[in-house]
C-alpha cells in the first residue's frame, strides 16, 4: 500500500457536541456553562446559549470557520479584555 502525503488537509466534518448537528461553516470550541469547565464543540446557536464566555481567546474559546478549501481555520481573536 503506497503512502502519499496529501498536499493539504481534507475537509474535516465537525459535529456540535451539544445538538449533534454537523457544522459546515462555523464551529466553536468553548467552555460549556455549568459544566465544571468542560470544553465542547458547539455550533453558533449552541455557543450563544451554552458557552460560558461569549468571547474568544486562549482558555476561553476558539472559533473556526471553513475556508474556500474546505479546511477549518481558527478565527483570530478579537482582542479580549481580561476579567470576568
Ligand atoms: Zn449545536
């Protein structure tokens, strides 16, 4: 079996851990409210309802969007103020 290096990563389907829908455009990896600090993949609406923080940042949450090549790209953080 020959192994070839793929030139780029193929599409990775991401499922929302909360509503279990596959997401095609946007997904968040964020801390879930009332979970004791558990992280989950969330769709936009689950993120709005269930994310502990409505912000992005290290240790807070990440947002990924699918680019034109079908790859998930992390959205750069909008400068998040510390605190809360
Ligand atoms: Zn969801």
